[in-house]
């Protein structure tokens, strides 16, 4: 979230300093274990139009992000030509009642590219789909590694100052804010945006603001499916089954994730669960060979809806706790922050 926010603020002419200890390490290595930052470890799935609610802040944020993503991709491709918005998502119904809900949603949102698919039309790619599925033409996926690489190049062009250190202490220096880093860096700024995921509460609690965030760990696999589809012909960019995401990633290659495990310790059992999908996976998936596995911590607000978007004090903005939707909501979050700066430190609404 910090990269995208810094990019948007710099585009609007603001002098931006980004503090992030991961700036010193290659993006690819972050995927091995991304503690406190789910973006690098995520699969980049965009489920904006299939969101079950049709009103409220969560729906508005998703709709705004889905409208902005094509524009963002177009601008960022100059820095990373391989970056793309891979469209099309199929969500498999777990039972007959789930399919009926999907049929209604598709009827209400046909203008957004949703349609219900009967079981006979899903079976060619997912034989265990007994009850049908929901197809979304405009949801899909963005590769989070390519996205972060493009954003880093974009920040370099905008001459954003990068400080590869974590901020340990945030102090009021009315009307400004002083940041003290573990590496010894100290600086004073007129406004601070906190996009620190699980590290956010420790920064704001000494200032009198309590916003608890809990860790939720997710795991993912890269698989070689020797007995499965080789070209993935007819497959969407993302197939969702029982909450697990399956993403074709080249000939005979598949990405599979993500689990939802409370806490920050990875359990080996969910990896087997993903491959079997509660014994509903086709044989070729059960027999697939793991090539790589990784995990990441998602930041989930406690007793508050995700994400946390609010002005805690003039010049102190919190934009964190996006849980499982960090990539999806990046454009809407960055726009909310940038629009607030355009009207001054007091111009932020409590939510979008």
C-alpha cells in the first residue's frame, strides 16, 4: 500500500518520503515469507464485482478500484511491460443454494459482466462443479510481484526519497511529526500516512489511538500439474473453489492459495488441504508436484471493518488493515489519501 500511495501523492506534486525496510531487498525474495505485509505473498486476485454486498463502504471501495485499475495498468506498463490486468474469474458454487444466490447476483449485475454458468458448462474445466458457477468477465488478477516492480520504477522516476528503515517512534512536533527510525534516521514532516499493516498499532498507540490489528496467515503453492491441462485452454484467469484460488501460470503450472489461518505460524496441514480441496479436487491436482510454497501475514482489524481509512489527527492518516484485499483496494485507497491531501490535512473523510 505504501508504494501505491507514494506514487499517487508524487504524481500530484507532493514531496514524498517512503519509509520501508523491504526497499533494500529484491521483490522476488519477499514472497518467501512476508511478515506483516500480505502484498508480496498474495496472489493478486481481484474480486470486486462478485462481492456479495451491493452497498456500503466496502462495495464503493471495490467499485472505485475496479474502475481505476485499467488506468493504473496503462500508466505502469511503461515501467514494467509485462504487467497486465488478467480478466475473467469463475467462482464455483458449493451447493444448490449457493448457486441460486449466484444466479440472482448475476441477474442484478449483468451490466458488470456477471453471469451464472450451469454445471454442464463448468465441467469441462472443473469436473467436480456439481451445482454450477458464477462467471465475472471483469474480475481477475494482477501479478503482485510485477506490480511492485513497476511501482518501484515509477517512484524512481518521480524522485521519491526512499528510506529502507522501519519507523520505530512517531512523535508530535506540533504542527509537524517527527519520525525516528531504527537505523538512526530522523526527519520531520507536516503529514504522515501510516500504511504499516501489523506494525501500525505500535506507532499510534503511544499517541493515544487504539486500532488493534490481528495477524491472519495465508499460504500458497506453485504446482507442476503434469497430468493436468497443459495449455489451460478455456480456463479463466482465476478459478475460485471453496475459497481457494487456482491461477494458471504457464504450461502445466498452477498457483494455488490462499489459506486463512489465525496467528502467524504456518501449519503444514493446510497445504494438503489446498491440494485436495476437501477431497473435491480432480486427480491431476491431487497428484501435482509442489515447486514452491510461501506464506504471508494479512493484517485484519479487530472489531472494525477492513480497511482502516481515517484521519486520527490533523496530518496523521491511517490507511492500513486491508486484510485479504490489499492489491484490489490499492487504487481506491491511494486516491482517497491523495484527494485528502488536495484539500489539506483536515480534508480527509473518515471513510470513502
